[in-house]
């Protein structure tokens, strides 16, 4: 199942890249393996996937410890400060930094462990009350504040768009994040790059690619709906 699903997703990624005049290699597919058993992650790994996303710190730690070390793990969920210790040194990228308080806690843990952390600033472009993320108009200020932390490096932006029946309804969400990343990149802030735009999930990743996503987070389309323990 996983192999067949991945083939479909990759074909759709390629088609979206073609429509946008982009190279297939410009998009990183993150297989979101949250709540999925290790055996399904192994199937995706066997097919060639090396980027996986988790939204629970301890679940990511368990899978990291059990699976090959050439996997790049992405932490995509809300990160509690008391769980940072499970993520640092395991996650190649933390997608969900939405406050200076969290960034400072990551900095403190980095200093304690002698590590560095690459992060994305999460922006709640749609301003959904149930979603994490900073307001669009406050994002640049937060980026500048985080940039002063020597061990935490801002690599771009992330957003979670609303769940919609018609993926095209999220196009302006993705376009807004892209425009924001271009604006911030133009400020040439030290310790900040805007090379990563993490946006688009199972229901809308093709539109996200058309609007400039560099990283898409796809779970259900690869692993299916059912949630199973490790």
C-alpha cells in the first residue's frame, strides 16, 4: 500500500512542479508518520523516502532510536518546552517555533547540550483560533528576535492551512506566506535565511507547490487514515 501511495504522490508532485515551471528536486516530500507504526515507516524507507515528520516529541524519539540514522526527522507539531530535550539532536528541522519563549528555551537546551538547532517560524496565516502560529504581521519581528540567539537558526517559514474541500481555496494562504518569506529575505537579517517554505498537506500539497512550497508534509495520502500505535 505504502509503495503504491508514494508512487501516486510523487507523480502528482512532479506534475505540480511541471505546472509551476519548477524542477522536481526543488520540493522535499516529508512523509508524516505520526501515529503510524514503525513497519509502515520502514516500507516508505525501502521505497527511498528519507524525510519523515512527527508531531509528538516522545514518539519521534522512539522512532529515531529504532530506525536507520540516515533518516532526517522533522518535528512538525506544537513543541512544549519540557519536551525540547527529546527533539534536539534528533530533528533535522523544527517547523513549529511560534514564540520567542520557545526559541529561548531551545537556545538554552542547545547551550546545555552543545548543539545547534535549525527552525522555521510557524505563521498562522489563516488566523484560525484552533491553530498554533504567530500572526502574519508579527512574523518579521519574531524572526528578528530569534536571530539574536546564536545557536538557533531560522531557515524559513511554515504554515498549516485550513482543511478545505477545494484545495484552490488555500491558494492565497500559500501565496501570502511566500510573499512574507520574500519580504523577510529582502531584509538580509543575520542568522536568518528564507530558503524553506513548509506548506501543503495531503489535501492541498499540489496547490502549495504551485505557490512555492519547498517542503510538503504528506501523511494520509501515503500511510492511509488509520492510526496505529508504534
